[in-house]
C-alpha cells in the first residue's frame, strides 16, 4: 500500500470515528430532551388532575351554597315570631 492509500484509509477511519461520535452526541442530547419532556408531561398531567379535583370540590361547594341560600330565603320570608311574655 502506498503512502497515499494509507493516508486515505487513515482519513476515512478518522472521518468515520468523528461521524459516529457525533451521532452518539446527538443520541445523548435527544435522550436528555426526551427525559425532560417526560418530566414535564408528568407534571402537566399532575396539574391537570389537581385542577379537575379542585373543580369538583368547587362544584360541590356551590351546590351546598345553593341549598343554604334556599333555607335562608325561607327563613327571611317567614313571618316573624311573637315574643312570649
């Protein structure tokens, strides 16, 4: 093998190594990004569940207030009581 072919083979080997290491770097970066996205997704799902629970509690509280409001109206509209004595 002549010197030129050795240089060409060495150059191709270096190019292949650099190219493969670049792919590994991108793979690591994608893995990091995917991990962050998974964490964010879990946090968003948790927040959505908390919001749904808070919404249900607010609806129950509104129903209780509606029931109390009816009772208060009945008491306010009823005739006053005459004191004894």
